[in-house]
C-alpha cells in the first residue's frame, strides 16, 4: 500500500493494526484451545485466568517490578561506570590490555546460572546479589567495547590532533 505524502492513512493501513490483530487472534485461539482440550490449569492456563490473576495482584506485581527495576538500573550504572573507567586505563596501557582483555573476554562467556550461586553466597539473598550479577553482566561487554572504541582511532586522526598541538590527554 502506497501512502501519498500529506494524506492520512486509513485505519487498516496503520503499522500497528496488523500486529494487534495477530495478537488478538493468537490469544483468542489460545483461549479456545484451552476450552476445547481442557489441559490442567497449572500446565496451560487460559488467558482469561492469567488476566484475572494479574488484575487481582496488580499492586504486588508493580511493587515487585519496581524493586527489580531498581536492582537492574543499579547494577547497570555500576557495571557500565566501572567498565568505562577500567577501559580508560586498559586503553592507555598496552601491558594492562594484554593482561586483562583475555580475562574479560573469557569471563563474558560464563553463564549467569553459574554466577548466581556465587553471588548469593558472597552477597546474600537480598538486592545486593542481584545488583552484583547485573553489574558483572554489564561490566565486561562495556569494558571490551569501550577499549575497542578508544583504541580504534585512525592514525590520520591522531596525526591531525598532534598537528593541532594536542597533548596526550586531549588526543585520548
């Protein structure tokens, strides 16, 4: 469907209509199949029961969701901040880069399932362990990406900065 500039698309031409219709069709089919085949509720509850539970426990779910949001943001800020600071030192020191980058790349491949028990033992069951896990998950990719970005300046760009009499910190 071609939309002429300046004309308003019809309701059916809007980009969100088709995904919404598919969503409604899938939920409707799910509800119908649960009514026909009647699987155990704990195995496959109907969407209407899920919605009832959600509406009935909305306040508690929002409270839990807000706590999770705070822990995720806290870990993100800590992990990214530390990753950037460490990346600045690693980018300035080739020896430090040789020592830390292989460890960072290897530790980035450790699954969260393996880290969670260690974090719980070290920090307890509370929010500190969750923040620590998010921080570790954010730290290594941020550090590796920042080091690559900080060391990727072209020699021509560095030469240009030197021609402007920039010191090492300004070039960095």
